[in-house]
């Protein structure tokens, strides 16, 4: 036995034992109807997770935990009391009842919060480790996944990214041989999951996880090595699920012989026998300790049962951190003459990176090549590969990587080569990032650049405007500039917002508009729309390329009819500046919303419904939406010209409203 420290070994046993006893008590409370949702037990898995987590350093390292990893929380300092409170969803719950059972983390300690989309957590670990090492912290990560989760795309994307970037992450597979009711034989076709390491050019190994001490020693050896010589490692731990998938599952599908074999390898009793055999403690000493630990669990469970219920009126329902506060960040003033929109983007990225080492950019072909639209031109030679990170073609993986960087305090800017490709990262953007503050009360300063829109004959897979899709996810901010100065200033504002921001860029405008930038050093807040032009007879709300088409249409109709039209550039599509919109409609009594994206589920529908709720009695005509039809974006220029709203179509809609 390599470890001779009695206190160390007994503490390891304490975490294994308390994990088992606590989960048994949680199951009892579930059967009594006091624990809601469901309960997924880690019975049989305690040795794997306690051995793993004990080998890590909570002061420097990063990990995610899975649904059978109760003991891992204990190792890294979670109290039994708060674990019970979380299952009971009471007023003392670590998430305030916003999430439950095993779905929480300790972000400040590097324990990232769990979501049910299991593979999606792994790129976060890779990004968080990378982020900490950027800040000179000698971090190592444990990216934990089950055997079923190894079939997800994010598992492979995370492995590949970690391998390419040489990020020291231990990919730890808890293989209990059943993914819910699906056996290994229907999940993968390799002999061992560790065999997959070869395909990523890294090392791999398979161990039996029934002996907690052996798990610890194996992991400690690997972690010490990759901490000094950074690279990922794939470790498959054969664990044991001594029950069903969850409390409601009787696991009748598991062969009886396997059940009996699993019981022989049960880790709690195995560690107890080990301690006695190695003369670390006598059976009588362990009896006394176990009695003390059982009493502690009982006391903490009873205390949790006495905690108050959640008061929905006192709950912080905000999905944004400090939603109405101005940024406290400043940057040196700077001015530019006659920039194109894409040059303004490049200048904003350069200005942020030059003055703030926490800003980095992530994407495909953004390094030496400078990006397909040259928005990152010349940034690679200035800031290097560590901050201008060319990624493999894996949108979900590198978006999750960016989330991980943001979770540890960096300000990553993720570039989607085309906004269309962001659909590969829906879980990362909408579920992982969008819900992060609500679940954790921690900031997530992530910016995702979304080049979209048509007019360039790029066809249906390179021309979509997807702001309406992401409008449905709580916790995301949506920004869509129309003018050059806003491309610059709003990108800086997005980078320095503490929430995840989708920064939509209309590709058609990249080199078709020019303007000056006069940045005074103050970072704008993402909250106010711009009244571009005041008017009395009609309000037009338009953004992106359609802002410029609308300005053209309004100019023509004002000259022809002598009317006065107000034009609002919303800038921030979520959260909308309802004050400015309502004030305008109250004055003009008519509303037209113009955008390039589809009508169904659109920003236009959101604005119209909001105006009807707020300003119904102020309206003299039904509000209208001028948008694209609900079809894919066509390729041929003749078709795309008809598909996209242009000034003549906008002018026609304005005339309808004025004539009503």
C-alpha cells in the first residue's frame, strides 16, 4: 500500500460511507413524497468518484460531476446539510430551488454545474482548464462522463479539442455497463472505451473502480504527470450500479449473475475491509466512526427537514446578472475614420484584446487566415495562438469551450463562421449558457458572433437570420447593430456584459456601409434602442440590412406624401427597450416592424404582441410585420431579391398603414 496516512485514508472512507448513508436517507424521503422529481443513486459508484476527487486539487482544478457522484461533492467541501436542502428544494437549497437533486455545482471552487445533456459539460471543463492556465494557474481538469454519454458528439468534440490544444484534462468514464437500460453491447463496439484514446492521439487505460484507494493512486499519478506535461488522458473506470437507473427503476433487465457479482465488488465494504486488513483501523474503531457519521447524516437531514419552504415572492427571478446596471469597465478612447462594418468589428476586437488580457477569440479559420470575412485579420500575429484560437470544426465543442473560459473569468468571443452553424450548438447556447446565471447566480461573460442574413446568393445553409430562434431562450441577450459605430461600440458592450450575448452581424452590410467611430472610453450598457429619426405619423422599427432599406423607403414616402415617420433602430433585440417603443407608438399610433428573418417566431411577432399588450388603445391601425416568408433562403439572385424585404416592399407596407 503506497498510502500510510491514517487520517487521509479514514477521511476517504468517511466520504464513501456518508455518501452511501445520505443517499439511502434521500431515497427514504423520496418514498415519503418529501423529495420531488427523482433520485438517481450512486450506490456502487462511490469508490470511483471519491478516489477521483480526492486526487484532484480543489484550489486549482476543474471538474464536472454526474448523477451518481454525491461523494464527489463531499470531497470538495459541500455540506451534507446543503445537499439535503437541495434535494428537498427548501429555502436553504444552494440553487434557491431553481434546480434540484444532483443538478448544481460549486462554481467558485471549479466544480461546474450539471445539466442533463451529459456530454455538453465536457467542453466546459476543457475550456475552464484552458482559461485557468491562461491566468497562470496550474489547473488540471476531470471531465466525467458515463458509458452512455460517450456516444454523444460533445464527448468526442471535447476529446479532440483537448488533444489538439494539449489541455490537461482527465476524461474519466464511469462505466457501470448500463446506460439506463441499454447495455454496453448496444452502446459501443470497441472492446474497452479506453481504446478510443488511440484515435485522438492520447493515452488511455481501463481500471476496476471497486477499490477506492487504487482509483486514487491511479488518478493521482496521471494528474501529477499531465499537470507538468499538459495533455489529455482517457481513463475508463469499471464501476457498479447496485440499483436501477433511478428510484423508480427496478432494473429487472440486469442479469441476476451480474447483480451478484456487483455486490461482491461493492466499494464501501471493500474499502472497510481494506482498512482493517492494512491495520489502518480495527473493526471496532470503524463501528464507532460509522455510528458517528450516521448520526451526523441523521442530524443534518432532520435539520434540513426543518428549513423553511421556498418563498416565490422573495426568489430572484432575474435571468440576467445586474440587468439594469451600467458596465463599470472603461477602455482608452479611440477614433477611426470611414470604416466598413467588418473593419469596425476587427477594430473593436483589437481594442479589447490590446487593453484586456482576459479577452480571447475562438473559432474556425480565425488565426493566420484572418477569418472568412477577414474580421479577425492581423489579430493572430499580434496576440498569438493562445488568444486567437483556431478550432476544429466542432461548433458545439468550441462553444462549450468558450463557456468554460467564461466560467473562470475570461471574456471569450466565439465566432460562428456562419450563424446557420450555431444550430449545432443549441444546447451549449440555449441550455448551458442561457440558464447559467439563473442556476448558479454567477456571471457568464460570453459573446458569440453570428454572421447571418442573405443578399449574397449563399443559399439556404449560409444565409439564415436566426435571432428569432434564440429569442425563445431565457438568459441570452441578443444584439443586432445596423450602423458602423454600433458595430464597434456594441461589440465592446457585449464583451463587457456579464451575461451571454449573441452578437448578430448582417454579412450584406460588411462592406456596403461606412462610417466613423468616436469611442469615448465608456462601455455602453445593453439596454437602450436608438431613435434614428423622429416622426409623428408612423413608427418603423428595423435593424440590420433592413434598417437601411427602411430609411430609403421612408425618405421616398415622406417626399411623396409629406408625412412624418419615426425610425427606431432597436439595437438590443433582447431584452427590448419597451420604454422607447411604447413612447413612440403612443405618439404615432401606427407600427411597422421590418426584419430579414422569417415572420413566424420572429422578433417582429414579439414586438407586435408586446405593443398590443402595452399600447392597444393607442393604435389607430393593426401593427404590421414586413419579413421574409416562411421558406428557406433561396440561392438564385432573382429568387432572393423577392424573398428579402427591400425598400419597395417596405414602402408598400407603410402605405397600407397610412391609408388605414
